[in-house]
């Protein structure tokens, strides 16, 4: 009981600390920056966080520092979704899944509805993420320790099985694309023996392919080419008014349980070190389209395909913070930077955050909540102006888009080779679209290939073959088999005739 | 001092220098050919042939110039922009050091140039090192912040290496980075002797074969016959620590600095979750007074001469710390100026205070020391190199 009182007290204290001046001002500044960072394609939260780090040195207290940095990071997920929907170009690496159904909605003239759905689901996702962070405080440490390397390997394999769902019309092409992704993941210095794989004498390839140039190339360049060829605006010759925003908001509540489930997927992947939003978005997209009654709607502008990843890529932020707070061990690249900034202002995230600095932990929860509410409101205000961009003639828009994606890719390693990689994957992406090859399996394979390989190696090196019989591993294997077999079971049971989703791009 | 150096650049031509110093010179300072190589090099034998008057001017000029107002000169660095090429991503500890130095170094360079930090990432800073060595102009405006162990790749004769480690101009390093190993306390391995005698070697975690988490335990294996089961492939150091919490691995080797700078290690030490079993500095770190260092262990276990040579070559990287270099061929006066500025920065109370605030440990190493170390390691005999390559899995 006394413990509850302490927590309640810290909860309230955190609330007022975030609302106090200048902390709140710093948060608004962070939100303003994060808003643009999210919108601009390629330029990601991680790179910007690194750029903003020196500014945080001048900030005096830890709360003010993470109001600024976390506020910025928290909103990039939401505004990144907008770019994906409006232009078919991922605003953030973690917003790429919204391209699949969001952009077709824009092309159909339903941009308003898609944006409304993305913003509302992002808000819901962020709130779920924040509450999960708050609720998990008492059980944080065992929760993180539950997942060792063998468990991570099975989870990565589970992710790989979603390739089938993401494959769309042609399962074979999907599997092949996934295989290419897995193969691309092998590029680089292999951590086990230090040998160079597929590097062709290029130092750039030593560090494996960076995900940003690949995503930007695969998704942005084909859309830009398509826009140029069509010679119209993105929305074609549809009436210049944005309708249906409220419809999108209502969609979120129509499919409330889907949004909830996808938010929890996001939290879950956030907690697991290494995985995070880049994987969570695809898994929740796959989950969303798997649940469609009429599979042919997938990739043709189904609002469920917007809601799922929209919620998941925001809720990971809350999950990400869990290992950071519980152990002082960052759960992702952006958390590592945040941790660095907090050290400088004199806060040492770690077990203390759950005892003496509990109010600081709750202040983080509040920053996530406030920042997302504010940015959602802001988005609704500027929505009409943003959507108007889709009515601008393509020839005027294209130079800006090309400039932005180039800058965005370049921020990955500050290397000219980033641009070369973008172009190569752009050409690949163009032909994949042309010949009906699905792109998401390739991305998923690329992300998961490295994770699966490393954790398989670690598991075997640490436990021999014994890990295959760990109870947690067996449960996860059963879960994986179930997810794979579920559609077939459903079909056999005759409840619903299962069809493969058509052409999920 | 700076005024003196500036005038020395006038090729020792006393008359011209005097004119310039008094403000009546034509101002056409010869730019071709750095002065010191001229003075100590080909010019030196000709000194005796100089007329007594010129010789007098040459000798007394420095003294005179000390009294001349430096503002009458245009220091080379005035209005210039220098670049520090950082071999890691922004936000990495290397980058944090570089940015702090970029902020405070200009104060100590005559002319107070602007310094920007630019991240050239990849291949464990090998790209940055190649970049600085080959693309950086030898004008003293480009500085590289690179990894200290890149000479491993040069010794292994990797074709990707496009530099000669000994030809870099070494400015200094803000810190030495000695390593140590933690071991979970609930294991039977209380001391390194227990590890030597154990039937089953302890499992240590690391990110990859190029990391100290891999090659430090490997080195100890080679030197004193202890055995470790090193598991590679973790994404980052933090993931290894999480694996230690979970019990997947029980030991990890990394920098002493990080061990005393952040969580989870504060809590670990407080709770006695881990203990330390060896360290790599020449002297025991004051914070780890009871932990034997590798040199003591080599004496105890009578490591062979070849083993000691191997230890020298691998542990030198720790003494190099986080080095700052310029491309080869920078004029010696400018190099001296930069080295002095670097040393002054390291002793600057404001910089020190800022480093404390930013949790950046300072334990500076001079450019001269680094230069000597670089020569020493590249001098390694081939049979030791062969052992090193085997150890590194290259």
C-alpha cells in the first residue's frame, strides 16, 4: 500500500515537473523540430538526435533535457507516417509500412481519411506505449531478462514467417524477395570470424547495408519515377478538397481492438533489444492485413493497413525506454544517444530510476503523452495544407523530393556511397514494382537476417543444442507454428474461406 | 612564441622578416617550402657560410620578436576553418571527445580558427583514417580522430589499408584506454588462476572479433594459458551486459573508463554482482588496486619473450587511447603549434571542467609519445605479427 502511495506521488510529481517552465518550453521546441524531422523523408530521429546532442549540454536539469530530446523523438513517428501516406515516400525508416496502403488511399483521393486514421492510431499507440512503460515499472527487470538470445532467435524467425503474409499475390515471388533480403543481410564483416562477405573491396560494405538508403531507394524512387511518368499531381485530377479526416478518426475506433493489438506488438518489439520499430511496423502490418475479410483490399488502400503500423511505430517508443530505465542499457540506437545526453546532464538511468528517481521515470511517461497529444492536435491543424501538396503538379514537386531523399540517405553514413546505394535500390525497386515483386519481404529479410544469424550463433555457442528445449523457446516455437498455420486452420474449419491478400505491393 | 614561429616562416631571411615585423614589408610572405625542414635540413650545413651579419640577425631575431606585438602578424590560422574527421557516428564516445576538443582547441591556436567536426564513419574508422591520410591536405587544417588499433590491419597487410601508421603526424590523445575483465561473482572463477585451472572455461561475451571484448581474453589465453569461451555476435556492449545479467555469459572485457562511468556497473559493484580478474595497464589503475595487471601475470606465469612482444604489440593500442592525427607532410612548425595547442587544451581548466561535466575522462598522452609508440608497433617482427593475426582471427 505504501508503495502505491509512493508511486502515486511520483506520478503526480512527474506530471508537474514536465508542465513546469522551462521544461515545457523545451518540449515544445523538441516537438517543433521533431515535426519537421519526421516529415522530411530519410532524415530520421536518430540522426537528428545526434545533431541535437550538443545543444542539450547547455540544458541544466535532466527533466528539461529529455523534455527536449524525448519530445523530439516521440513525434517523429507520427509525422513520418504523414509523408508515407501523402507521397508514398517513407518519412522515417519506421514509417515505410504505411506506404503500402496509405499511399493508394491518397491516390484514390482518400488522403484525408488515411491521415486522420494515421494520426489517431499514432496517438492511441503512443498512449498505450506510455502506459505500458508506467505499468511495467514494477516488473521491468524480469520482463527484460525473459528474452535471452535463443528467444530472440525464435522471435526473429517468427518475423521471417510473416514474409508469407507480406508476399501478396505471388507467394513464390515474396519468398524469393525475402531470400534476397536475407542474403543482403549477410553483406559485411561477419562478427563471428571477422571474415569479409560480399564486400567486393568496398570499405562502405564492411558495416553491412544501412537500412535507410535501402528503404528510401526501394520505396521512394519508384514512386518518383511513377509520378514523373504520369505527369499529373499525386492525387491525379481529383477535386481539391480534403474530406474524410473525421472518417479516419472514426476508423480508428471502428477497428479499436486491431489498433490495441498492434500497439502491444509495438511495445513488445520495443522492449526487445535490437528489434524495435523497424520490425514492429511490418509485423503489425502483416497482422492487420491477415485479419481482412476481403483479402483483395490489401495494398489497394485498406485503412486497416494504415492503422496497424501507425499505432505500432509509436508505441515502440514506450517499450524502448523499458530496458533503458530498468538497467541503464539502451534498447535501441536512439536510446543509446538519449542515455548519453542524460549522463551529461547528471542523470544516470538505471535501477535508481525505479527508486530514488521514480518521478523522473514518470516524467518520461508524461513527456510521451503530452508530446503525442500536442503533435496530433498540430497535425490536424495543418492537415489541409499538407494534403494540398498532393495536388501540386508532379514536375514541381519532384525536384524537392529528389533533394530531400538524397539528403536523407546521405545522413545515414555521411558517405557518397549512401547515394549510390539509394540509386541501386531505387532501380531494383522500380523493376520490382514493374514486374509485381513485393518489396516488404526484402526489407524484412534484410533487417531480420542479421538478427537471426547473430542470435543463432550466440545461442549455439553459449548453450550447444540445449537451448532448443528451453520452455520459453518451446512456447515461442509453438506460437510461431500457430501463426503460420492459423489461416489454414481457419480455412479447414470452414469459418471463412482464406484467400491470399492480393498484390500487397 | 607564435609570433616567433610566424616570422620563422620567412625562410630565415632576417631583413625581410624585420621589415614585416615593423609593418613596412611588402607582405609577400613566401609560402612555398616549410621553414624548419629548410633550417634543419639542407640549409643547416650552409649556416656556417652565412655572413656574420645575417647570422647575428638569425640568432637575435627570435629574442627581438618576443617583444614585438603579435597582432602585427597575420597568424596562419586566423579566419581559417579546421576540420576534425571523426571515425564514428555522431554521439559515440569518440565523437563526444572530438566535439569537446573542437570547441576548446581554437582558443590555444594563434589566430583562433574555427573547428568543425565531421563524421566519416565505417569499417571501424578505417575509412576515416584512409580519408585523412590520402585526401587531407598537409596544411594543418585537417585532423583525424581515429581508432588506436588500426595498425593491426596494417601489420596484417590488409589491402584496404591506405596509410602508413608511422607517417601520420600525432597530435596527442586525451585519454589512455586500458581494459579489464569483469566476472560474475556467482561463478567459481574468483581469480585468473581459477580460470587457468578450470575444467570448463568461462563464457565471455563480445560484439565481434575486432573488439577488445574478443582479443583481450584471447591475448590472456596466449600469454598465461588461461582458457575463455568467447561468444561473439552481440549487437552492442550493452547487449553483452544484459546477457551477463541473464547469465548467458559471465564475463566481458572492455575499458576501465566505461566501467566507472555509468550504469549498470555502479549497481553491479555496489551489490557485488561482478568482480574484476585482470587489467591491461602498465600500472594498476588506482580504482582497481587489487586486480593484477597483464604484466604481473606474465611474470608470475613466466611468459616467453615472444609472448611479451605479442603483448606489447596488442596492448599498445590501449596506450594510444583515442588519438588525433594529421596527414603526413604538415610543416613541422605548424605541427608543433598544433601539438602545443593540444597539450594546452588538455591542461586548460575550463576544458577540464567541461570534460568532468560531460563525463569524459582525461589522461592525456602527448604527440611525441604516440609517435614513438607508432614506430615501435610497426617494427614488430614477422613471427610476432603471424601470432597476432592468428589471435585476431585475421
